[in-house]
């Protein structure tokens, strides 16, 4: 016996079928697909999710595992703001870990201020071309004592790199950076002042290694910060061998300075003191000026331990809204502020003439332009 639907019921049934078809098409096209480990786009929804997951963790008691922390903070989209794994053998070996522990994006580069950095810069670019949603490539392969460095920097920024780093702004004690061929004696050495002005025009940041974090190197850093207020400076692993009071002083005086917080140093390295909680009040005082990083697990048991430390800092913050800024928003703001370059726009126009697609050029960001070139062209 066949059942005859009433007109109203028939319309409802057709509407339901239509909705299912639309949802299937959207799913197949991937337009709403969020890859495993990638952040949700609804800020209020993601914060509520984190709050609920953290409440469950605290109710369970004990020390949460890395897996539990990564799951709890997954909606925030943690960005590793300082990573040296540019060579293919290194970044490819980390892909599974980044996915497993929900690292949303990675600021990727390689060697520091030496000729070998030219190759790792190129490797960071290749990684970006293969995974433009995962990587933000930085570079450091130029001699800041050579005027030709300005051309290298301009060309790389025009191409689509997002920043300079890690640059040896000064190093006396680092067993690696102190030996770099192209290191600066201080943050105002060589052509650094001209470099600061150049990158300000691109709204690109510079990640500076400075050790020791006191004395003449800091005096010169302050001189640079004051003389170049439109340049974005990121103090690499600012918490290493430094005090909350000094970080407070510098961030309070210079609004163009950001603190790259190497969580692993303060959480797990014995030289870090084992008291990461002493930095929490400063992070809450300047929630828009801190970035979290793994530094590729430098001087730790593993890079996974460095990732673990990043999540433990977020856990200590005990404030999902502040955690979201430090984990994700602050670095994204630096990246998204950079406009598309003339070189990128010309490449997109050429690409459009070949593939027949139409692109919206109005206020196109470097981030958007880079994704178009990486996905539709050869970047």
C-alpha cells in the first residue's frame, strides 16, 4: 500500500532532501571542512569549548597530559611562532606531531645569520608552497654588513616571505649564534637601521636574537625601538635568562616590541628556574604582545616536550580569552597586517590571464595573495 503525502508534507520532504544534497555538496567541496588540528572560526564558540574542556580537566584532578592539553586548547589554533625546522628532513618528520598535538600554524625558518641560511630560507619557501595553510616562511640568509642585503630583503618580502628571522642581533654566550658569520655586534650594527625602515614599509616583523638580554645589546635595542617606531620587533625567546620585571619594563616603554616566549625554557630547562608561573602576571598585563614558541625544542629532550610546555603556559594562564590571543591572535594580526606586494599582484594578474579565473584585488593581503599563488600557480 503506497502512502500519499499531503502537499504540505511533500514540500517539507523535498526541502529536507534539498538541504541534505546541499550539505553533501558543501562537504565534498571542502568549503566548510576544518582539517584535523585546525582552529575553529567562531571565537565565542571556541572559547566556550575551551572553558568546558578545561573545567573537565580540573575536575578530574592531577596533572594533565600533553594529549589532554592539546585537545582542550585545540579550538584556539596554537601557532608556533619560532621554529627552525626548515630543512625538509626536519619539517617532514614533524608533520605528524604537529597534527597530533593540534599545532595550527608554524613560523618556519632554518639557520641563523650565516651563508647556510640561504638554503634553509629556500627550504622554508618550498614548505610554504606545499602547505600554505600551515607555514609562515621567514628568512635570515643575508649579510647585514653588506648593503646588498637590502636588495635580498626587498626581493624576499616582495616574493611573499612574511618576516625576517631569526636574526643574530647580538650574541656573546650562545654556543651556536655567537659563531654566526653574519651576526651583528648589537641591534644597531651594520645596515640594521636601514633594514628596519625597509621592513616597516612592508609591515613585516624582524625576530631578533639578543644575548645577553642586558647591557649594551639592550641599550642598542632600545635605541632601535625608539628610532624606528613603525617597525615590528620580536625579541626571540625573551624569557630566556631574563626576568619578568625587565620584560615588563621593555614592553611598557615600547609598543612596537613583542615578546617571543620560549615556553620550554621556563617549564623544562633547569636554567629557566622551573617557575614559569612568575611570567603569567606579565603575560596577562600585555596579552596583545606575547607569542608562544617551541624554538624547535632547543636544549630540551624533544620538540614534543617544547610543544607540551607551550600548552602548559596556556593552562597556567587560566583564561581562555587571554590564551587565545597569545596562542593565535597576536601572530595572526602581525601576518594579516601585511598587504599584498607588487610582485604578488603582478603574478596573480599573470595567473588570471592563464587560468581564466577572476580574483578580487581590493585590499588583498600578503597572506591571501600567497595562498592564491601557492594553490593556483607556482608561487
